[in-house]
């Protein structure tokens, strides 16, 4: 066999490999999230340590429910991975200022598999900006006929504060009992504000429900 051809093939393969996008994985120490060059064993630990304008990046799929406290101003980069809730909890609860993005291949996902819990809840006084990621309830059992929650149904995204949804976001709900997205505040003085600049939304008995105390701009 011609040695020059073998060498050319090896060099060609090496060039293809070096131009491929290499995904990030949890490191050998089992860390699942990072802020810059500092890694953490839990996403909650990373969020707790995050300072204003820090970006917390997922390094692997993780089952964890997280809360962004009032006064926090952070970005969560799903980085192509999946965040699933722990039992009986919302997946992401936001009281602060939270931006969610997916800098990887578009497969970043926030899932909730528990009855009466959402993938994302943005409470009164909080601000959430969704720039990327898929938000869903993969174990949704609600049905329209018969009208039943199937013992596992809820909104996928619930907004009671200020929320902006942008183009690269997907929000889905496979059921027919709960709405997919709900926008509703606590009173006429404390309205929920939802701005939808784009995105892909599907499912739910209402794909997007604007309540009596909700202000919706599309």
C-alpha cells in the first residue's frame, strides 16, 4: 500500500477531528456546573456562589431543582444539557434576575416531571429573560377528553413577574388539561408582564394563557 496515501488519510482525519465541536462533560471529580474556570459538584452550589452578571454553565445532565434568590443577577447557560427537577419541586424558581441561554447545539432542556410543578416559575418582582433552551413537562398526563389532570399536570412556564421570551426558545406541553404558558399577576397593582419576541410554542389546553392580571405584548 502507498505510504503517502496512508499518511494523507491520517492527516485528513486529524484535520476533521480538530475542527469538530467538542462538547463539555462533567469532569473527573463529578462537577456538573462551572463559573469560568471554577467547577462545582451541584448546580445549586454554583448559583449560590455566583456574583452579579456571572454565567453559570452546565457541564452535564443533572437532576436538581434550583432557586435564584432575590438580589441575584445571573445567567444560566444550559450548554446543550438537560436540567430535570427533583421530586415535588419546580425545576427553576426565580425571585431575582435570571437570563437563560443555550450556547451549545440547541438541545439544552429544562424539564419537569412532577404533578403541579413547572419547568420555570418567575415570581412577582422577579425578571426572567429566555434567550434559548427547550422548556417542557415530559411526564405530562393531562387530557382534554376526558378533562383530567391524570395526576401529573401543570403549566410548563408560569410568569408572575416580568418575562421576555426570545426567538430561540421552545416551550411545549403535551397535555390538554393545563396551559403551556401562563402570565398572571396577583392584583391590578401587581400585574405580570410578558413580552414575546419570538419562539416556538405548542400544546396545553391553552398554548399561551394571559390572566386577568397579566399584560401581554407579542
